[in-house]
């Protein structure tokens, strides 16, 4: 999912350089949403990992 966020961020940058503001804004919005979904999932799995590791060690 992080690859898709980076992909849309690159599309937004390229579109902005060519002056396609509507396309750039759309691609940037998609990249932002995908990035925040990735961050939330990362935090959730990090917490789950700590909980499971604590139970396994005990």
C-alpha cells in the first residue's frame, strides 16, 4: 500500500510540473489517504505484535 501512495505522489508531482492542477490534486489526495491508511495499519500491527510477544514471553 505504501508503494501505491508513493506512486500517486509521483503522479501528483509530475502532473503539477505540467500544470494539470486537477489531476495533481486528485493524485495527491489519493496518495495522502493511502499513506494515512498505511500508518494506521502499521501502528495497529505494531501494538498487536507487542501484545502477542508479551504473552509469548510470559
